[in-house]
């Protein structure tokens, strides 16, 4: 089998001298050529350490007889931009990174790739990019940061900030939390979107077994990076080992069942369908809802649980989760090891993996003076924390195309409720009202015009934290939005309400005092009353029809730059076909055959998507 790189050398005579000028040795030119793509940069802790892992990958590539070339496209941090207009660029960055990976790989073809990322846009972007490029590939998750003193982790900062603004703690206590919440590099130490997507990479079979979400400071992670480099070279010479050969619908079903078991981030409903779309596979909100129903929720890790995310690896990581839900998984799916998932799980039992994890758990216990067991972190299947997954897709006349709630992080009191609508047209207005106690028990607080077309779909993190950190409001009101939430968010929060307000969805038509029905178990989200008076469904429809006739579309928020292009491209289109452009983040349900996102519709001259796709 001729290597792709060698064919390119014959076609482009300038290639050899240009690579020699870059530092390649003449003997490197005929080796297996591996693109090492990472989000390294000084942008945030999740990417600041990846250069170290890149060098370990290079060592592994060289040891296996290949040569590695480094490529970078730095991601941004939602935590750093939270509460500012900077967060509006977050989802757009996912598309840009995936686009750059495609450009890097196809401009100068490689024989294999290794992809390194840690965080919530970088990881899904790399998964999307590797699917587009479709050369033999291995993913290296960048790991998680350590917890700070008193097991402090970053998702608690929103609570500390809200308490400070309400006068419940002083500035000294707030500054203590700020200085200790991120003691090392790595993804934030809770099961937010970053951690969830690292786990998804392994669950899909694209990362080495046991490599997801280990502490970024662990020497084990360095060893995994070297092994990934070695494996990429091996894959380059093996037939039928491209990502499209490995990843199937069964792979995605495995990943979604793992998502249920870990109580993964709701943002996964934006990213997994987008990744699947690149493989020509349709994943919908209904797919998540179906697989989560009856699924066991096992992981007692923050934000829904007790422990920081570093203990996930100490308890055996993704393999340990899979062992507990083994009877529900497709064990015959292929993985980047060249073996099936079932074979990988059996091999880990034999090679000392779980014993190594146990030693790290003992060190953790000694560090914090606790006595945490593996079963405290990952519950046995028959002692699950919950038995109905972790998310639910709600539908009704308020969200005809769906909305999502993470019910494992929601107080039971809010599973079934009728609330009074308090609509706001921006997060800033809503947050101010919550912090100044202008929101009362029994309110359904709306934040709208924050969807993908409206504002780029930012996170409503500060408002959700302000609500959940208030002992009274956190169990008596709900937050409903066409925006999204941080993976760290807890409380009675419902996001991705679709159609979004900027498109004239029902969320744009809600008025003060309307009665809102929430029923998690029945999967309902409805307007059932007008200005405090219950009405029949027919009467509600008539009122909404009248309000829609009087509703006026807003001017586009962004009239230049990348967000103008992003918003313009965020339009519904047809369901996916093989190798069509990537999915955007917007949640879309029945109108597009159950699809839980809209697709990149490639306007004339748009840089998004792929020409000719």
C-alpha cells in the first residue's frame, strides 16, 4: 500500500526542499508522515500544556519509524469570556478550528493524524475535523486539572460570585476562591462540556482505552501520548482503519449510553450530532432521549455529584463505566487499537490498568485526608444514583422543536410545575433582576434572543448559578432560554428552546404572567395560560397566532465579521448525507426529521462548510 505522502512528493517537487528547510532530515521524507494537530496556546489551562504532550506524541511517532509535523489552532475559553460578549464567539470557534484542521490536512496530505485537545470547543472541533480529513487517526485527550484546597473546583466560582454580589461573603473569600480554583493545567475539574467531550472521544473508540480525563499532571498521560504517536504510525499501514471505518451508529449509541452514565453536559447535544454529521450519521435529540430513558446514572462527580473530576481516572475512567453498563453496549465495534471494544475491556483487566488507577486513588485519599473508594465514585450498576439517564428532551407549544433539561442537576420539586412567565430579552437584564430579588418564587424566567442566529448561542452560566445558589429560588423557579448552559450549570434550567426567538419561535411570543407548564417525566413544555388565566389548547393557539402576527423581527445583532457569517449560516436545511457540511449548534427537532440541530447552509461566498460537499 503506497503512502499518501509519497504520492504527494512525486506530484509536488518543491515539497521535499520546503520540508528540509523546515527542519526535516532527508531520511524523514520517506517515512510515514503524521500530522500532529493540537489546540496548544496560552489561551487557557486546557491548552497551555498541550505542547508537552505534542512532543511526547512526536517521540512515539519517531520510535515507530514515522515523522511528526506539528500544527496548531488554539481554542478559546468559555470561562474567560463568561458574562461578556466574548462568549458569543464560542460556538463559531468550533467551526473555525474544524475548518483549519481540514485545510491543514488537505493542503499537504499526511498518512495519519494525532489530535490533541482538552476543552469544550477544541475537542468536538478536532473530532469533526478528523472525520472530514478521514485519515487514520488517534485522539489524545488533554486531561483534567487537579482540585484545589478543600477540593475547590472552578464551577464553584459562579456560586462564590453570586454570594459576593448578594453580600453573603466578603471580597477576601471571593479572592481566595479565585486564586485556588485552577491549580494546574487541564480541563476544569468537573463533568462539564470539556470533560464530557474527552470521555466521548474515548467512548467513540477514537482515543486509546483509559486515556480520557486523567489528571493533566499525571505521568500516565505522557505515556498515553507516546503510545498514541506509535499507534498512528501503525494505523497508517493497516487497511480499513480510517475514522469512517471505525465510527458507526453503534459507536455513537455507546457514547450516548456513557453520556447517560456520567450525567454528561447538555452541550453534548450540540456537539455529538455535529460530529456524527461529519460521518454521514444522523443523531437527533430524540436519539439522546430514547437512549437515556431507563439508562443508569452512575458517576458521583461534580457538578451533579460530590467529587472533583480527577477521581474519574482513579476509579477506572471510561473502561470502568463501560464495565458497569456492558450488557447494553455494542462490544463488537472497532477502535483505534485495531481491536474491538470488548477486546479492549478484557485486555485492560489483564495489563494492570485498574491496579494503577487504585494506587492513584490511594494518593488522592492521602492528600485530602479522605477515604474515597472506587464504588463511591462510580456506583455499581445495581446501586445507581439514578435510573433514567441524565437529560430529557421536552416538547410542546412553547418548544415545538424541543428543549433540553439536565434532570439529574434539577431539584425534584421542579420536575412538574406550573409557573408564571417573566420574560427578558438578554441575560444581562435577567441576571440583574435575579440578583436584586426582583424574581419571585413561582416564576418561569425567560432569557431569549440568545440562540445561534440571535447572539451566537452563549452560555447562561451566571444567571443559572445565581438561581441555583439561592436556596429559595433554586427550588421554586425555572430558567428557560434559547441559549445554552455551561456544563457546570445546575438547577432548574431548560435550554436550546427551539425555534429560537429571532426566528419568531413561541419563546419570542411569551408575555408577562403567562402560565408555563413543565413536566419532565412526560417530556412537556407548554404555555397553558394567558396573563395568569388557564386556557384551552385551542385558545392558546389563537392567542399565539395573534401575537405572531404582531411580532416584528429584530435587526441582526452582528453586521460584520465572523459572527455575521455564523448567524447567517445558522439556517435550517435538509438532513445530513455523506460528507455534507457540518452541523451548527442550534437545536432543531421535528421539522427536520427529528434532527437536533440545523446544518451549515453554505451561502455564496461563505467560508463555512466545504465547497462541493
